[in-house]
């Protein structure tokens, strides 16, 4: 997830802090350029979506706040669910309704399937070789297939049950220990992040939660990479000024971080290779990295991947899985605290189903309809990524137009949801299949 560069507060803070002394002469040049006569024969009229008025050079950037999904929702209410903005020099199509999302993600998905190129992301992902940033094509399809088949299919998910139960037990023990005599404050933010990172790291890399110092370092480096990718870069929104970013020394931070990440990923790879030699290939791969390395070593494999590909796919899965899980847990607790009636109903259901057992099982959760409704409502009101990772058009609309799907605006659309910004889990109790969060119902697409 955590690769959703546009939803980060730091991006807009950096942008607003950008030096006016630098922008002013550029604005003057742009205005003068617009005053020059143009050849009408070269101007081809296009039928484009509605667009709010924009400023020279900045475009519509001044209309976005530190909560861009809310600003974009407000603009969409005035200009329509499909509108064209100009973020700096970059045309950006903003999708804010279920119907428009269906058109972009299903009916015309091939026209909007690729991702915009980003220098920090390209550097930190070994040339955009992970699932999140790979351009649309055969490599992206095969890399995504690897993740689905070897990590996300139902049989594989079930095989990780023991890991999930162990990490949940550790989290509960950590909270219980803090609440024992003498009681101490519990930083749930840290507890949830530690749980999410530990769970995903064990499944993908085989590491032992935050008890492993290397896992802590891995987490810190991934957080730093996320901040760099999500931060403001001049060339992302003003391509004509890319030469400034290309000046010597401008990418030092990215290169230093890449060197640290690459060294740590090499260590993880070497450990897995030693483990494979020790067991002589006699046992089934135990984690996702083992699977990727076995494909890398297999000359008969239909899909050839390099060691660098293994590294970046590994990092992608850990980063995306950690942030998604952590964000949902954090918002779920916040909403239950703010809504004591919902909290009490969920607590009562858990106690009734478990019958006094010290720990609920995964089978128990299938009988907890209200708890399931709470999870769905959290995903609706607080999707892990309010704005999905940007896409880029390859046809239909002008080429290189970026596409932002405002998941939050869609999931709070009054056309689909009564009192859309209210936290009401009961809305999901009537028909459990009424809104499927796996991407089949476009009014409810928390994961895209």
C-alpha cells in the first residue's frame, strides 16, 4: 500500500512549502508563452471530461488539501464523477463514481492498465520490476500471477493459519501484559503495526516478527522508501523541469537508501539459499521467498525471474500487506471506541460464539455476522488506500493522462449508501452478499 504516493500528507505539505521565489519567474514565462500567437491549424479540438478552472503552471494543485480524497470528492460534486484536473503539467482523470470506476477498471481496463513512471520508485524497485510499479505487459501479468497463485489463493492462505494464530496470540499477550498490575498505557498504533509487520514478514520472508532485529531494520527501510516514493518531486508534476532533478547530488538520498535495502535483501536471499542447501531440496518451500527462488533456479520455468526481481517482489508484498492490515485494524479500533453501542454489540457476539474460550478460532469468526459487518463498514468508511495507486492511459483520452480512482468518494456516495459518512455496521447485516469487497461490486472496492 503503502505505495499510494498521492494520499500522503507529506506530499501536499512539501508542495505548499515549495519556494515562491523559484516559481514566480517560471509563472511569468508560462504566462508570456500563452500570450504568443498559436497556429489554429495545429489545435485539434477534443471532447474531454469537465474540468475546474486552473492556474497557469500550477493547474489545479491549489485546490487540493492535505486530505486530497476529500478535496477531490468536493470537486467531483461540482464538476461530475469523471473530471479532468491538471496537477502541475500532468493531466489527471479523477474517477469518483461506481459507474465510472467500472468503465475504467473493467470495460476499458486495458486502456488504463499501466502505471506512471517515477524515478524514486524505479530506483528502489530495481527498474520498476515489482507488481505495484511494473508497466503493463507480460512481466506484470506473470509477476501478479506469482503473487496470486503462491501467496493469495485460498489453499495457500489456509496454510498460513498457524502463523496467523501465533501472531494474534503474541499481540493479545502483549496487550494483556501492559494491562496487568501495575497497568500501563498501551500504544495500540505500535501494537497493530508490530502485529501486521510480523505476520506479513513471516509469511513472505520467514522472519520472526519484531523479535528479529533484521526485521525491525527491514521495516524501517521500507517505511523510508515509502516516504521517498510518496514525497513531492518536481519532475513528477512538472516534467519540463526534470533537468533540475537530474543535477548531480539530487538523488543521493534515494541511492543511499537503495544501497542499504539491497544489502539487507541480499542477506535475506543468502539465508534462504543456505537453508535450501541444508535441506537438500527435500521439503516443500515454507515461505514466499522460497517459492520465488525455486522459480529463479528452475531452467524449465515458464517465467524467468532474476534475483533482483525476487528482491523487489518480496519487498512489495511485505510493504503492501503490512500497511493494509495495520490501517484497517487502527481504524476499526478508533470507530469502535467512538461508537460504544457497536463496541458492546461486537463484544457480546464474540463472547456468545466463543462460549468462554480464552481465544477465538477462525471457525468462530465465520459465525460472527456483526463482527464481519464491522470489518466491512470500516473498509467502506476508511478504505486502506482512499486513492488507488495512479494508472496511466494508453489510448482513448490523451496519452500519458494519469488516472486516480477515488475509492473513498465512491464508498461514501449517497447514491449507493444511506447516511454515507456515518459508521453503521448494521447496513451490511441484511444480505451478507450485498456488497462484496473483492472487487465485484464497484460501489465497494476498498482494495481496488
